[in-house]
């Protein structure tokens, strides 16, 4: 009996790998669809007026969706085993605090932040940062008392704090708690608020959806001048850690939690007969259909063919609903995922004319709903490949980084690039800027190194996690 949904690991791994890839390809020599839609080449200047999305604009939403999908497997399981809701809230806040520290720590130790131009001191400090992250976040495999595990983590955090306060940064910069990695900071906020919402609504889907409706009202009303809603929208007790607008990403995380519940229910009932009773041609059609829906929306919205995009989407979505209308096992799971995804895709496209189009930054409701819907499709796609066809070995490069995402996210900047510079071979990367193909190959090479290193540590059970040890009294 399958005990793990590899599709979820694969989706998380895809998100983290493409996140690394998008950050390592050549800066301005590739076609516009290889970058964020709002930062087109050649100058890559941010233009908030541009609408549309590229594959790069799906990376972060897919990761947020995967975070939400993991809630039932972590929070709900612990609740069913006897943990109180208060204890779960405490753990969620603790996790958010750890991710916030992670965001601040890594941002201060990127080589370009430490020295300008970059030098040996900056590269060595970046590697030191990477090393310190191990005792801070790994589950120490050795047998030892709980107090000793806590002591090791406390010492690691203490060293990190000392380094943050005493390190000299480039261009006269000093340690600033508000200088943090925005991606990780947003994840920290979602880890807290998404978890808390799920904790109190895990037994009521209607309540969960109701919270999102209230949040939508506040986000929209918060734009009204001198209103009480605007006072709430602008209030922040910790401006370096939280802004109300961050909560808009709950429109991706919470749908992810619904997908996670579909997966959990499927796993509880899963057995080998599900595979045997499912038509393989239907599975192949679902691979092609979900890929088509994702690609059509990327192409249609990037080229601003919004009406044509909607027209093409409708028959694709209807055909999927018709194909999956009957069946149990895998078919039931696919029907649930596809139906939810189809609804969100249509909802997102209906919001497209609102707020100036579908945009990542500032995120519009069309963007939030559409990317949630496409994430459902991507999860279904990976479920067919990883869990139905059992392509475990061929998708290992996705699954293993997906099981160790924190390491995969920073290994390139804090280990690989510093080592490349220390070995004196960084100058060779200049040759990758000659044309678009070489520029893309640059990203592939650096991303592959990040994946291989992460896979190595994952294979030896060295995971970075935000759980901590609690002393038993």
C-alpha cells in the first residue's frame, strides 16, 4: 500500500527546481517568455503595467500550493493523534519564526551582499552560512537526549546572530532585520496564517472558504480611502515581518489544503487494484489534457489573446470533466482535482479584465485564482506520472529536491557559486552569454549541480526542516 503521495513531492520539487533555473539563466539574452512577464529583456526593468504570465510566474504559486497541500499530512495527522489545536498553533508560529530567521540570515550572507566586488572573504562567509544552517535545521540522526539536541540548535542560532551583528557588509550596509529574502518571508507568513486557518477549519470546508471570502472583502475594501478596512489593511505590528497584503497568497495556499485532503483520502483507500482498474489510455489523455491546459493559458495570456484563450479553455475543461465523470480510485481523485482546478481556472479568467489583467506583482485576483487552478492540474499530472504509472526512478530528480526544498533553494548561492569562484572557474560562465541557447544552458548546468547536491543530502537522510524538539516535562 502506498504511504506517500509522490506527486506532492514532485510538484514541490518542480517548483523549487524551476525557481533555481529561472534565477540562473542568462540575465537578458533569452526570449521574453523565459523571464517574469513584468521584467522583459533586454533591460529587465520591472513594469507593473504589463499583464500576462510566463512559466516563471507559476513557480512561486506552485510552491505555495504544495505548502498548503501538505497541511493535512502534517497538521491533521497530528490532530488525529491527539495534539491540541493550541499546541498546533504554537508549532505554526514557531515554524514561521524559524522561516523568518532563515529569510534574514541567508539574505545577509549572499556573496554580493558581503562584498562588492565579490572576493574570497565573501565566498567563504557564504559557505560558512551554508554550514551553520545544518545544525539549525537538520534532524540530528544520532541518539542523544532532547536537551542536547536543543543545545546544538541554540548554539547554531547564537553563532548566526553573532555573525549577523558583527559581519561587515558591502557598500556600507549594516545588519537590518528588514533586509530579508522576500520569497522565504512570504512562505513564513503563509506557514503561520495558512496553518492557523487550517487548524480551526480542518473539519469544515465551508468555514475555510468563508474565511477566504472575508479576506477578499478586506483586501478590496482596504483600498477605499479613510475606511476602517484600510486601517486594518495598513496596520502592521512588525513591518519587517508582516504586511496585510501578504495574506493574498492564502488564495493559493488554502486551495492547496483542499487538494491535500483529496490526496489524503485517496491514500487511505489506495491499493494496487486501483491501478489495474483504471484505463491506461484515460491516464495518458489526462497527462496530455493537463499539459495542454497549462500551456494554452501560458501562451494565451502572455500574448494577450485573452478571448481566444478563454474560448480554447472551455472545451478542454469540459472534456476533462466528461472524461472523469464516473469511476473510483484514481479516477475519483483525478475527478476531484480536475473539477476544482477547472473551476479556479475559469474563475481566474473571469477576473482577468479586473485590476488591469492577470499580473504577478502586484498580484491580482485573476492571477491568484488562475495559478491555483493550474496548480491543481499540475498536481493531477504528477499523480498520473508518479503514483499511477509509478515512474519513481525517472522522477527522482523532482521528488528528492521536493523532500528537501530549503536546501535546494540556497545551495546554489551559498555553496556552488562560492566554490566555483574559489576554484577560479567562474570566468568560464561568461561564455554562456553568447546566445540564447548558451544562456539557457548556463541555467541548466547550475540548476543540475544544485539538484545533485540536494539529492545527495536527501539520500543520506539529511533534511532541513523547521520542526524543533520540545523537552518533555
